C-alpha cells in the first residue's frame, strides 16, 4: 500500500474517532513480573540491557529498575561479555580496543540474568546477516484533499538471496527515532510476511516508504514528513524470526483501533517472550533478547 493511501485512511479514521466518548475501566491487579529489554547490536558503541518490573496498565510512572543483578552474554565460542550496572536496572557493555563492537554475524549468543534473590533467566539467539542500505531518495508530492504538499523519503535496500531473513528498519528524522506504533517498520525478506516469495529483491514500496514520520498538528492536520533542511538516517537491523513475530504482536497490541473497532480487535495480553526462567523459578518474565547486525545511511533534504 502506498504511504499516501495509508495516510488518507488514517485521516478518515481520525475523523471517525472525533465522535468517541472516553470510558474509564477498572482492571484487576496483576503481580509484577520481570521485564528484560535486551536489544543489542554490533554498532561501535555501548550496548545496554535493561531490567525492570512490570506495572499496572494505567500506571503512568516510570517502571522500577531491578538492581544488583549479574548480566552476561556468552557466544558459542565461550567468549563472555559482561554488562555492569550503571543506573538502577541499566546494565552496560562498553567497547574496548580489543572489542570495538559487539559480536559477529553467524555466532550464537546466550543471555544469562541472575537476580539478587537467586532467580535466573536465559535466552539464546543468533546474530543474523542484514540487508545493506544502498541509498535514500526524496520525492515531491503535490497536495491532496487529506495531505499537504510534501516530500516523502524512501530507503533503497535489497534483501540477500536466501529466504528467512527478518529486519527492523529504524528511521531517525533530524536525529530523533521514529517510534510511534504506526511507525514501527519490519520486514520478512523483502515484504511483510513469511512465505510471500519476495526473497532476494529490493524491499517493496510500503517498507521503503515506512521511514516517513506520521505527525499531526494542533488541528489534527497531517504535517509534511520532511521539509527542506531536514535529515533522515536509516538503519536496518537484522532480527530473528521470533523477534519479527514479537514486534508484529507489539504493533497489534499498541496501535489500537479505538471506538467500535475495539469490539473486534485482538484482546490485550503480554506479548510472548524468548526469555525463560530457570527450572526452579516459577516467576513470570516478559521482554525480548535480540542481537543485531546493523547497516545504515543518512541523507539531508536540500533544494
């Protein structure tokens, strides 16, 4: 689907949503569980794993960090990476001259988390290859009934030959990550789903154009994605197929239709995790562990 069509559909949805009423709902209390945020990569910079405790759905406070844990990642050759606590619940691995970046494509990595109370958690993933960003282009689009005249960005990259690659395409406008639910841009091979037979080709148009921000002004009018002088930087992170389905479910759970559409939407639930508690630990855990290879490129929109 072309991004202009998608934006027009969103505009119509916003008009329909204007008639909705707000309803307060009392939810049952749930016991907190460990949340592991372990998305690390091979960029030459510090890698961070965050440990938190879950909180109630309508709680607006920052989730409490879990301190005092021992966090390590070990590869299939026996090499260990030690993550030390810097702030409450934030564990950091710092590059060195001998190890300027984390990991190597093709290796398998095991995450081990040992809490102060003795509970432990593990996960195993491989660092997969990624698609290389070839270039970024801008296209001028004339004004429509729902959208102002604007420039749309497009990232050009080709999925390597061989089915089964998954990616998270992360875009930054003027240095700020686009992270709204509707801006999460993932691909299986060069398309949206497994088995679509789009292997070894350039990413399809909706994925290429998924690097455009979706913003509204105070009058609920769409803001042009990019103006002259704006910059965009795009990274393609390799992710496991499990991570692809995890992010797909995150999109479903967070980008809710609202109003009457909620009657037919998938019920809210914790997204399945690839992190497991040790055999003597019956406590719950959520979150995800992924080790990514990353390619990136940026461009500034000039006259």
